């Protein structure tokens, strides 16, 4: 990081303008065309957005590496996907370094202010947890953002370009604007009521007082200026300088319109909390599966431990493409068991003891696997196991009563690979669509509501402790699961997805589809999805219910349509696969959430 100096930037309204009229020989304005699959050489990228993919591809074409490209794409997504990705949030990166042939994990998860306590989400007037929607749209739910510290650490350790150079495509994009698509319009419309009540958010995202029209051009000069100052002054301006003080002031005194009648609770963040924040380089999780090694994020994320445990459980069974219903039954049951253990044992490992080695041990997986019947689903919720190093062939099933904490599905994921063989899998989030709904005045970005991923209420006396209670400088448990799969020490697959607590099951299902059921990656990623998170019902996409619902119901699974948001859609994954040395296939969603964008440096012919 570099030293920062104070700077005042005048607020500039966002602009949503009609697409310019075509010239005499031009066709009518069209939405950019996104291609969900690309195969070729020299590097690859897959994101949810064509502009972000182009930003990353430009870096790769000009000699940047996979980490450089991931940061450039992340910055561009802060422009085009501001309701899910912003410098006001945080995320996780798993990275394969081709030079050392090692996988690294970079934790950029937000943490709580120093003044946060286990009962901070308890309303003192009622003694009960705050209603979730009130906690979301509040300063109380805002965690200290980690994105910029993560970029800084990632580039210092693994990058070949400086942050300023990698922000240039996003600066141009914010100045020039992008064409509003249906997804951006609908996400704005869903948030319109609360955006209208928070003055700088209304000015930024409701230009002219209206939701931007599909086909109009949305510009964000405030964010362009913020990125320019970050390029000039470094990330200390954010964490230790004037911008950090502005963030803390905004969280402490949310700029709500007094005439709106909306109560927006103040937060606990102070400038010292931003100055104390550090991204952390961690050792990734690793489990063997069908002759490959699957790497994921360790705590504070529960992604690596829960995906890893479920794979270890599935390793005790043969999953056959000729019998997909049985394979899906085992997938759902393994997910159920792994989620029970996640809820009981996983939290921020810097603040609580997480028995990670035992959760990912073969002995614990065998003990859990013996609870799965081949023809009958276990009643849910199931009880957590005992990862204590002493394992019996089977233990009697119990019951689990702790409710699943809600975790917003509004995240985004991207993957990049370069010509040297480096690979990045990167998930970034501000939690809900639109995060807290609070924009830092004149700065062009929303603040997260990631602290609502904490459990709100301490357990009753005599109950097992909850590892995910709020605490000072503690990171809330996440489900983000940026995943890398290696074969013989070299990258084979990279994948991840948004989706809140469904992230884990989506990543797991894609791995089962690809590795066990023999689908190619586009088919594995595009197949209908279902999620079992240790709840009485399996929530599924309509196409999954149509295809497998009757047979799975015969085994005791209770399927219901996934309620969303968005309704009936689980995740929006991106991935890549090395088909042979040098040849890589980048894959994005063909349809979910408007589809994604896959690009390669030199397309195969």
C-alpha cells in the first residue's frame, strides 16, 4: 500500500441516457452478445458480463497474468454489476501459481467493527433479533470492506501489473457507460423503494428519479473518479485516508432522506476499523476425489470444508451415469450431512476453534457415509457428527434443531487462466442485491451488508455453542467456494458460483456432474440444479423437478421449487477446463441470470 492524502471529490450524478441513434449505415442498437462457451489457447476468462470478460482478456493479451486479469475483471464488475460486486464488499480467491505449482487461498472477507458484540443484532427494545430486512438496510450490517486489501495482497504476491494499470478498463467503462440489460433493470426495480429513501443511492442508481430503461446507457462518473484516485494514491487512501473516514462516517450516520419515514440503524464502524483491516493469505483446503485433488477456501469461508466433506462422503459410494437418480440421491444426502457439520463447527478460524483437519478426514467421512441409506432419504434436519478423531463404523442418527441462517444469493464469480498456466478462481460479493443499500456519497459504490451472515441470536443455555456469532474484528461465515481441481499436480478445472448458501451445493453438483456422471463442463454447468442444506425440503429448479422429482420423491426427498431470488434459478456459475496441455475451455451460464461471457485469447479453429 502507498501513503494517502485527503481529497474531496464533488458528487456527480449518474447518467442513464438513451443509446445514441445509429448512423445512416448502422443497424439498430443491440445488446452486446455474450457467448457462454469459448475454447482456445493463450489464456481464458469467464464472467457473468461481457465488458468484464473483455477487460480481463485485454490484460491477458497484453502480457498480464491470471491474477492481473482477475483483478481487472473484478474492477469492471464493480461498474456493470454494482449490486453484487463492489469495492464496498469482499471475497475469496483460490490461485494456482504455475511457477511453484502450489495453490494459495486469499481471504478478503469483510470483518466486524471492534465494537461489535455477540448480541449486536438483538433489538434492545424487544430482546429479540432484528428483522432481517431491517438488519440488511442498516449501518449495523456493514462490514469493513476487504476487496481492495485483497487486490493489493494478490497483486503484490502473484501479479505482474500495478493496480492503477488494471483499473484503467473499468475507469473507461464507468466514464463511457454500459447498455442496461434486463438483469440490471430488474435488480434496480427490486431495490427501488429502499434506494429512493437513501439520498446518494437515489442520485446514483435512479437518475432522473427513475429505474434505468433497458437499452439505455448507464454511466457512473463518481466511480470513475474513485478508481482514478485509487490508481494515484493507492489503497491506503481507502483504509487509512480520507475515503476511509468518509466510509466510517456514512456507516455511523446513514444518509437516509428524513422525509422517507424509513429508519436506517447506524453502524459501529470507526476509522480505526478500516486501518486495522488486512487480507490474509491462507492454506487452502484439499481433498482427494476420484484420482484428483480438489482445493477450496478454508475458514472464514465454509466452502472448502463443506464441499470437501461432502466429496469425502461421496467417495464411499459409486456414482454411475447410467443411474443418475441414485447419484443425485447420494449427492443430496451427502450435502445434508456436510451442512449439519458446517452449522455446528465452522466459523472464523482466527476467532473460534474449527476442527478442519478432522472435518476433512477420511475416518469422519466414513462415519458420516454410513448414515446414508441407498433407497431412503434421512429425515432432515440431521444432527452434526463428532469430528473428534475417534470414529465408529456407524453412529445412531440424531436430530438437529438449529435453523439455517439466511445468506443472500447476490454474489458473482469469475475464473481466469493465462498462457503460463496460472489459474484464478474468484468469488466477490456485497451480500444482498444492492448490499446495504447505502452508497458512500459522491464515490459511486454501495456498501455491503455482509455482517448479516452472522447468526443473530446466541444459543439458549445448555445448547451447543454457535461458531458464527458476531464479535469484534470477526469475519462472518461465508459459503463462497472458489474451487480448483488438479490432476497429477496440474490444473484441470476451476469453478465457482454466486448463490449464498446454495453456492456449496451448486459447486458440489457441478463436480458430480463432470467427474462422476461424465458430462462435459458446459453440460455439467448448465444442468438443472437442486440444493439440500439440511432442511426438510430439497429446493430445486423447475426443470430438475420435472426430470427427477418423481423418482427422488419415491426415496423420501420432498422437492419444492426454489423460491429465489430470482425464483426458480440457483446460482450463475462460471468455470474453465484444461482439455489438454495449452487448450482451455471457458464456460459460463447459457441462460441463468441473463447468461455469462466466456472468452479466450486465441480461439481454436
